[in-house]
């Protein structure tokens, strides 16, 4: 029996009516319909359009043009009068659309990470944030505002596969990715995006292997967003707090310091990362406040 994550159990396929494709295709209705139809065929959405006059269920193929006649009652219908489509174009429904989009991303991320057996985990925050906040609180708050309203949205808009923000608190963000390429391109684009900003960022990333035990790590938070908790996550954060590669010391002209942690350095992606960034692995070893030993490899880069 296939393993399902808690997100898949909470959001079964077909339970989300529409995805947030607001105004993307403007007047190119054929392109708009092709995307909606593809999402429906792949069960990402469950499109069940009804005639606004007689409530008859409309065949999907009848919707291939923006204006058509109901095959049941003969009423002349505009596609945007069909309730199942109205949520896709109405500005009044943007909040609902954003929530549905988030839930779809969550379901896709959990489903495919379990299917693929892996997920990529990125932690990113402002370098020296505690000192900056203490020294100049207004400036610190302004930087956070810029990160959340300008830089991260522009980066995440270009992600090609599913991802899920698991935390966006203070200046820190945690994102789970299906694709290592998306994870790497995100920090590279972010480095360019903040090139004119006075602050710098630090980032840690690793791979989590998604087996039956890891699959149950997705849980709802108090604010109804999704979180991911597991032993691997706990270990990641304890190591990330301590992991500061010696290679970072030589960084001068940079906007982001990034650190690859132990599991990804010993994964099938290690050689690709080494070739791409000329990585030089360093070892770490420490005992945390609970008496747990941590040993492994890390490698730093500056972007």
C-alpha cells in the first residue's frame, strides 16, 4: 500500500475546486481553457461547471469557447457566468484563491516528495540579525518588509515545481522544495534580487529522505498553515545553528552565504554540487546542550 502523508490525507485529490489563475491569460481564452482543462485532467482541480440557468452539469468540451449554448436548456451562456469559473477571474475571491493555491502546493509537495523519496529543505535569514535588530530596529523592520513584499515573492514566482513555505517569521524563512534545481536557483536569484540592499543573508540547505516515518511529519499549525516535523528536521536546525564553514571567512563581495549540510554532501547530488560550486567539504563535530553528539560534513559558498 502506498504511503500517504498527512497533507494527502487532509487534502485528497479533487477536493480543491480551482487554482489561482487570475488574469494570467488576459484575453487569450484558448490558452486559459487549455491550462484549466489540463489541471482538471490531471486531477489538480475538480472542475464541475453547472449552467447558471438550469443547473445542468456542463461537459468540459462545451467550455472551449467563452460563449456557448447550454445543451440542456438552450440558454446563451458566457463562460464567466459559470460559478466554477468565476472564482478564477473575480478579484473578490483572491484570498480564497491564494488559500486554494497554497493547499494545492502543499498536497503536491507532500505527494511527490513521498513518491520520489526525497525533499530539499532550505533555511534562510538575515546575517547578524540579532545585532542589527538591537542596533537599529526601524532599519531591521524595513529590511524584513522588503524581503517579504519584494524579494521572496519575485524569487518564488519563478519556481518550476512544487514548493511549500513552512515558516516565514521575523527575518527567517524555511521552504521545502521538490527540486534541488529550484532550491539552488532560488538562492542564486535572491542574491541578485538583494544586490542593492544593505543587508546580507545566510542559508543552510540539505536533503531529507522521505520514508513512511517521515511522511507523517506534515502537521497543521495553529494558524492552519502546514509545518513539517521529524527527527531529521530537529537535527538539521541544531546543526545549522552551529555550522559556519571556514570558507565563509574569505567571503568579501557577497550577498548570501550558503552552507550545504551532511546528507546532501553524501547524496547522489554531491558531484553535481561540487562541480557547480567547486565545493570543499569541511567536518564539524559538537555536543548540543542535551548531550547529543553531532558529526558530519559541510561545505560553504558565497553568492
